[in-house]
C-alpha cells in the first residue's frame, strides 16, 4: 500500500508555483513524513532554477493545463495584477497520482503540524473540507457555505484525501464531465460566475455522488480549513509559527497583526508567500 502527497504547480509570468510547491513539500516531509509528487508543466524551471531542491519530490509528473483563465492576484488589499491562472487539472488526480492513498494539497496550503497524518489511519475513502476558518473573522464568508445562496453545500478542493477505489474513480470521472460541460452546469446550478473553479466542480460532483441529495460520500476532515485571502499578507514563517497582517474591516491600507502556532493555513496571497520563502 503506497501513500503520499500530490501537489500541483503551474507557473505564470509573475508567480513561481514550483518554488512554492518546493516549500510546501519540505513542510510535508517535516510534519507528515510522506513522499511528495509534483504535477507541473514547468519541470524545466524545477531542474534549472531550482535544481538543488528537485530531490524533495518523489516523482515529477509532467502535464499541461490548457485552460488558463485571467484572474486578479492581490498582494494586500490595495494592489493587484491580472495574471494567467491554470488550475483545472484536479479532475485528473486519480490517474496522475502514483499512490494507492493520496493527500492532495494546494501548493499554497502550508503545513505546520502533523494533524493530517491521521488520513492514512482512518476508514473513509474520501475526505474533504466543508468547514472553514477565515483568520480575519470579520468577512462575509457565506460564499463558502453554498455554491450560491439557494443551492448545494460548498466543498474546498484546496485539500482532499482519496483512496484508489472504483467509487473514487467514478467520482473523478464525474468531475471531468462537469469540467467539460461547465457552461451547462453553470446555468443549471445558477452559479454567480462562469469561471471554472475546482471547488464548485467538486461540490457538484459530490452532490451527484450523493444522488442529488444529502449523503455521506464525502467525509469531512476532523478540523476546519484555516485560511487568509490575498487581501491579507504573510510576513513571517518560522518552524510551525506564521505571522500575518490581516486586512481590517472597511479599509484598503490598514491591517491587524496575527500569529498562528502549529496551524495549517491556506495562504492565498502567493506573492507574500514567495517573499517569505525567499527570506527563510
């Protein structure tokens, strides 16, 4: 029985996701002690720019993502850049993963504890987050409860665990089907945006796996997903401690300092994450 972690990294003109994935992989090795495989279209970057760190990956899986979308990348509340965002390959996790049991994490999900080690010692075939914790505390987070205000529960594709079973094979086939027919499902589920999102595709596929009602296909993780958005700023990461500047309510240039200890955090501000990585 093989077990490991899968991380995706697709660079754009300003953000080196491979560098972020290297940092995330080192955290996996430190806290979870599992092998890590990288899925990327930027292996040349890994083997040239980051050659000294390439060995952190158990395997490097070269693939492409031809569905890049334009997205605003914020670096704090008052600065943003429009960049290509390639993030639609999660439907291929089942076939891409070299492991029998796989924990998939976003490259910007930074592990600071051994908590997720329990994944490999529990009976569920599929785990995913449906509960969350916005470290800012004040924001309206209703968009993460349901995919729209009248619709089905929202699930986070940021982190999930799956075993290679026939049921999960069917599930990932459904996600691919939803992706290929995205404009149709955007209308059926009355999505507020037509931009493809893994979170929404996973949520729809889980709804289908549950027979279009409440069900038990997707077991929840035993804690909440903690995160900052890209209007917040990561300023320090040392061992298992992180320090953030969290955007104050109704401002674009004021922040509150916040620190965490032994808490895994989804750091959506990639530019601030890169600055911290390069200063470690």
